[in-house]
C-alpha cells in the first residue's frame, strides 16, 4: 500500500484546474486556497461557490475537521476528503454550514426530515467515483455532484464550467488538454481527482443504467453519472515519508523485494515509486526521458484491469480461472500495480505463494543475466500491507499480513499477523530485523547447548566405561544443563538486533537451522573440550600429583580434587565458549558489541560468581572438594576455559581454508567437464 505506509498520510491539495485556469501552488508555505485568490485576480465567486458546495456536499459525514477558532486542530476520516474539506475551510467557507443548509444532504434541524430526498452513490472500486444528488434550491429537479478518478470523470464530461460558473461545450481538443493537465499533476506525484456536476430533471430514475457508458470493471454505469459538467481537477499531494527511501534500500540489501500496489493513476504511482526507490533507472526504457509510465519497460508497471485480464483466463464454462504460468511470466518484472483493487492484492499474494519459478534454474539464470532479476531459491515468502476491510483476504492469504494500527479497520487488524502502530513502512524493516534476530538467537543458543551436550555426554560415558563412575556428578550436570544453560539462553536471546542482520540474504524455507558453519563451531569446540577433559581425567594425577578421583571417592569416600578440577575446567570452558556463541558466521572479533548488551554481561558475571561459590563452598551440595581448589588449579581451570577463544580462531581459519579448497576442487572439476564436452563435440 502507498497511502499512509510509504507516504505520511497527510494529504494536502496543491493544485487545481478550474474555470479554464491552472492553479499550481509550488510554494509549500502557501495554501492552495490563498494561491487561488492571488493568481490573476483570483477565481470568480460563482465558480468558487460551485466548487466549495460540491466538496462540502459530496464528502462523507465521517470525515470532519476539528477547529480551534479558525485553526485546524485535528482531522478525522478519509485523508483525501480531509484535504478537500481543508481547501473549503481555507477558502473562507464553512463546509458544515453548507452541508446543514442543503436540502437532501442536511441531517440536522428542520431540513433533516428532507434527507431522504437526496441520493447518495457511494464510492466503489468498480466505478472509481462517488456522487451525491440533492434537490435544486429553486425546485424542479436535482443537482448531482460527483468526484472520482480524473480520467474516469473526464471521460464522462460533455460540458465544462467557465469563469462565470456557467456551463459551456467541451470539445475533444479541450478534453485532451484537461487530460494532459491531470497527467502533469500525476507526474508530480499527486493524486488527481476529477470534479463535476449534472442537473437532472424531476422524477429522474437514479437506478437507471446506461447502455453506452461502462464502469472501469466493464459493468454498466449509472445514467445519472454520465453527460457531466466538468468543474475541475484537483491535485492532492501526500508527501513521501522521509525515512522510506533508506528503509527500502535496507530491504533490497536484506534480499526483500518491494512492490507498490496502489489505486492511484499510473503516473502518480511511478512518481512515488521512483522517489521511494522501488523503481530505478534501469526499469525505464530511456534514462534521459521523463520518468513516466509510458517510459517503463514491459510489465514493470501494470494497471489492475490489464493485470486481471492477463492472469485470469476464461474456461469452457465461462468462469475465470487463475493462470499461474502467465502470472510467473509477469511477477518477476512487476514493480508497480496502479489503479488496483483489493482483489488484485489477493491475486498477487496467491500467485506468489503458489509460484514454483525457482525450480526452473535455466529461466532464473536468464532473468539474472538479461534483466538483473534475482529469484529467491525457494518458495516466495510474501508480506502484504493493508488497511481496509476489503484487504482482509489478502492479509490472510499472505505469509505475513501487516495491518495499519492508525488507519486500519478492525477487520483488517483481525486478519493480520502484525499491526503497525505508526502505519510506517520503516517499521516493517524493524520487524524484519527483529525477526531475523530471534532466529539468530535460537541458533546461538542451539550452538551453545549442543556443544555442552556433546562434551558432557562423551565425558560421562568415557568415565563410566573406564572407571564405572562419571567424573561429573549428577548434581553438577544438573547445574550445567538446567541452571547455567537456562541463564545462557537468556543471555544469548538478549542480543539486540543490529543493522548487519539486514545485509544478509534471507533464510530459505528448506534450510536447516543448524548450518555447516555452526556444526564446525560446535564440533571444533566439543573436540577441544573433550580433549582437555580426557587429558585431566587420565593424565591429571600424573601431571599434577594428586590422587585419582575414582580412587579417592571409592576407597576414602571423599570428594576429590581431581574431579573437582575437571568440573571447574569444564564449566569455565562453557562460560568462555558462551562468548564465542554470540557469533554464527565465524567472526574473528568475538567481543564486538558485547558492551551494548548489559544483560549478557550481567548473566555472564553472575554465572561466574556462582561457579566460584559452588567450587569453594559447595562441598556437600555440589560434590566438590571440601576445601575447594587452590590457586594453582584455579589458574589451570581459567586457562583451559580461556583456551576456547583461540580455539575458535583456529576453527574459523580452518573452515575458511576448507571452503577455499572445496571451491578450487569444484572449479577444477567444472573445467575438466567442460574440456571433455568440447572434445566430444
């Protein structure tokens, strides 16, 4: 979605073509209403009265301005209508007074009983317009006020309003000029609305359908909404959020592709998409020409109607059927979908979810070579934003549905997985960063926990086989596996997300959580720990001169210094390896960013202090030597623990060398196969 997500959702009328004058206000410090008053003597009072009445009558009651004196203190309702009512207010008119004094529109006072005399044609995506008919003040008929997509309204106009407020003929050449003005507004990134009216006779049938004029979806239009008198085209600007271009650039670095789906005209959509960075120079046929829809390469931009006509085919029974093959030809190129309907979002979510284009390796390579398009090597993960009730099916169908917390309806929020409290696209990037951080935190803990388990199991089994007694007592294993690992999981899960997470490619759906690099880290550290413990277990008494642990505990029924040293060294190797486990990709600086995580540091210190207390004072409870360990054995324990740090550096270097050897062998094999193929040819 564009409005409110990529843009600030603070729509402001910045341009108006009315009564054969073009009012284009380029100074943001000047209100459009003030600009109209100053340009060439200003618009006539007659034309302004028609304009302000049209805008006041043909807007919803749910849209209103909150005034503090003559200043606008707040707004509510549809942002586009807010911009129009703001234009009325800044023109010196009271939109509420106009509504409340218009028969067939007023729902207050004596006129409320005549509300049923008016006729409202609600906005629909099929018609792309909204109208409201009210009785003429002098009686004898109705005046229908309408607003809608500029090209739709202009296509139904046969007359136009002149400077005196009267209607004059509108010839084909003038119609071309008006469409050109609307396009010029759109190229500036403005949403363009056409404004018109029609006087209808008394007794008109509002439900009568036209046999010649069609709506945008091909259905028959209401006869009352044809043969209109053109009043004007208003250009409404919704500025791009300043943080959006950088956020979209972050998405591309993270392997997240961004597509724009909007109800705006093609040129408006192109302008916004180009400013945001969704469209780049290489998407245009000519970089030097104007950045408009007609300058885009094939299928980069599509209108909703054309999109639907291509991806749906009619079967033998006359029913529409989704054509996945055609969709797969379109979606890699599609960047902007303009003049779209909520159903188009559902079609996109469904088609992307079902696409198996990634399995066609040659085609993916061709897209990469010819169009610089990279296809994710797994089923697409689709995230969709939406705020309206009609967006709910698409939000539900997408893998991740983002609803707008401010502008979104309750139905949209209920259908979504995540609610953006600030309706800001940059928050989606934050969500992606936190999601990746959670995944990495799980990997970090698994890397730590499995290393502990491998070393502990081998140690316990070896001791049991050799001496029918594990060097690690049950209570010590309980401390290692339950208490210390629980704290370690909390420490590793508290790592704050960093921007570096967004510079990595996304994880495939089928990719194992434990990567090859993690296996290298785990097995390398486990081997080091096992070698260290086995050395202490079998050679410790000879090296350090104390009695073997199994002899002391079996014959003297005392807790041995030997097994206490093994337990202490084992725990300290885990504590130092906990620092290593903060990294998953073989980073050499294992301490990078550690100062930014006070929770990790606090838990590491707390666990270390507890280990000291256990060894020195936990004789009976934790099955350690009665007097603890001497300074000599503490130094050995800490030295073996700290050894985990250089061991990790060795693992990193060996892994890199192994990868280079593997790559070199693959290159050699590829060249050899290529030579064999050439000889056979």
